[in-house]
């Protein structure tokens, strides 16, 4: 019985330390990732700028649902393979060079924007994603900083984009 109490105490202590360290970390962060893809700028843009078709090439998505526009802006929900849902909103669109998408669900423990920038480099197109993120929950903040990293989702997106584009 002593061992169970000791183990439970250590778990509570570990969670408290994670929460304390997380509360000391900045709530906001900026992270960026880039990749180069062969092909014309317009062809790459057509894929990046079509969130409703993303489930056809993004293996991390089960489906994408169009939602009613908000103040004239495109809104959609991505349903992940694990069933998690993420509602997103298009806040800026400058075809074929720049697009800004915001997480449109303030109830989540995280939020922010992804800015997609495409640059024609002659023989390739550079896609840069910059995340201006906010992690509200201190435990998630700790995990994002020390376990998952802030760039993992962007890296996964760029890798899947490359596969789709035949890279």
C-alpha cells in the first residue's frame, strides 16, 4: 500500500512540476518551416489554397466539412484520423502568393494563425508556413515546448504536400 501512495504522490508531483514550468513559458510563440517543390507556382497554390480538398492528400485527415461563412470568410472543419475536429477560418487571401488561416474555436487550449507564403524560385516553388500560436493551457504549453515542438504539424503538412506533388 505504501508503494501505491508513493507512486501516486510522484505522479501528482510530476504533473505539478509540468504545470509550474508550463506556466513560466511564454503563452505566444512564432515558428516557421519551409520546403521547396518542383512545379509551377499556380499548381502548388491550387493545392495549398483548397482546404476542402485536403482530405484527398493529407493522410492525417479523415474529412473536411464546409461550414457557413463568417462575415464573408470561408470557414471549414477538419476532422482528423483520430476524430479530433479543428475549425478554421480564412482571414487573408492573396493568390497565388499568400494565405492566412486562423483557428476559429476559442474553446481549444491553443489557437493562432498559419500564414502560407509561396515564392517562385524559377525551377521550384518555396512554401513557407509561419505559425503565430498561442497555447493557453500551461500543461499543453510544456508539452508543446519540450515534447511535440512547435513545428511538428507544419513539417507534417509540408511532407504530405511533397508526397502529393510527387516529390
